[in-house]
């Protein structure tokens, strides 16, 4: 008997660089893909109901992807990939929860601030139980170039995932391996995945040593200017992250190990790996303005949320807290107040044990 191969239909939520790259990647693999975002209607790449992309890097192709005119159309798809900036979580995820069904499998890419937990609990309150799978990073790196081309320098080799409820993680592992064509490992819970996201750590180190470039709106290469002092800061922040993770019984990989598994480099130490990434011609550019996602997303939804988790664990993060405070002064921004979902995800009376139970999908919380 011939094996029946299921052709999945995948809806991508978010049409930024990562969402667009995911749509191109899955279209290239032969899946039926639709893409939705609130800003898509005004995109110059949209005409005749199709979203047009030209990619370069690991694959160079022209793509036509169906643009979804309403979020309600996700009911036509069996898989939903959320590739949103963290700043859009509070605007989009409540609406998304209202359109999900119990047959949906949802992947939240590069998730921050326990957004998958929030989405899971909102869906359950609506009477449905989709499988929500959290990724602490993205499948690909991607950035739009000045000519409009979407450059995709690499796809990641392997990373951890976890689902809500946790009993569905094994099922999600098989689905993600089949769908995306790389290896995935099972983490204990979505909290472990949240604590595995190293972007806020690395980006803080890269930002603080390059603020004069941001002030002058210079064009600068990220890895070429990720020098020793910034690397030392990132490693100190990483040590606090790993200590916090241990307080919750989690053992995420280090920043150094993440780089070794994400980039085509050997694990010879963080400084050597950063230098190799730069010498290999990385096109990733650093921020030229304060409204960049490294600041607007990774600091309030990453570092400040980590500080919030530390309060639940009743432990200080002195370097992390100092970095947030310095960045608040340098950017004239209340970073700690700019996380719009923190109060919804973590209640004021949340305990470590209660949060762990929620992150396993064992109960709903009044805080949600």
C-alpha cells in the first residue's frame, strides 16, 4: 500500500522579514501557504491578492504567496505559524485566539514573554484547545535589503521546542521535523523555551557598545562591531539567565552553544565564533535608530520580562537590572513599562510552583 503524504496548509501570521522568509521557505517545500498581517494591505509587494517576494541567500527564488484578507481565514488552514514582533502580541493574539479551533497546530516563532502560554489560555477560555508550540528562536535569519530583496543567510541546524499541553510535545516534534526539515529537541515546558531565547542577551551586548553609531544613524555591521567588551557583557548577562533558569529547574543551552548550533562555525569560543561570522560576510546590520526591534522588543519583552521572572523566583539579577536601567536613561524610554502583556501573563501573586504548572498546561490562571 502506498503511503499517504499529507500536504499541510500553513497560515503565516506576520509579514515582516521572518514571517515572509517562513512563507517563502514553506512554499518552496511545496506546502500551500497563506500570509496575513494588518499592514499587508499597504505593502508594495501586494497585487492581485498575491504577496510577491524575491529572496537571496540560501535560496534565490521569486515567490507568489496568497495574501489572506482576514484573520478569520485561518480556519481554512491546519497549521498556523505566528511570526510577529513582540510589540504586536497584545494587538493580534487576542483576535487570533478567537479564530483558533481545536484542530489547529500553532507554532509561535521566536517567542518572548511567554506569549504561547497567554495564547493557549485565551484559546481555552474560548472553549477550544489547539496545540500551541513554542520556539525560543527562529528557523531562519532574514532581513529586507535596500532593493527590496529578502536576504536569508542561513537556516538553523537544531533547537528546542515545547508544546501546550506538554503531552503534545512529542506530536509537535514529529510535525515540525516533517514540516520544516530540520531536527528539533523536546524541552520540558514553554517556560524552558522562554528562558532559552538568547536574542535579548546578545543584542544588549551589541547595543551598549555601539550607541554612538545609533545616535549618528550610521550604517554598521552587527558582528563586525560586536567586540570584546560587548561580548563580555553578553556573557555576564547569559550567566544570570542560566542561574535564573536553574531556579526554575531548567537547563537551556548557553549563548556560546546557541551560536555554535545556529551558525556555520565551530564551537571555539564566543569571540572566535563572532569573528568568524563577520569574516564569512554576514550582512546583518545593527540598528540605526531607537525604534529598532532590538530595543522595542528584546529589551521590554526579553530582558525586562526575565527580571520579572526573577521576582517570581525571589532572586536578584544585578547585571540585567543595571543594563535595563542604563538603557532606560540612554533611550529616554520606560523599558520596564513597555511590555504590554507582562501583567496578563504573570499575576502579582504568582508563585514559582503555580507558574510552572501553567507552563505545563495543567491549569488556567486567574492572571490570564
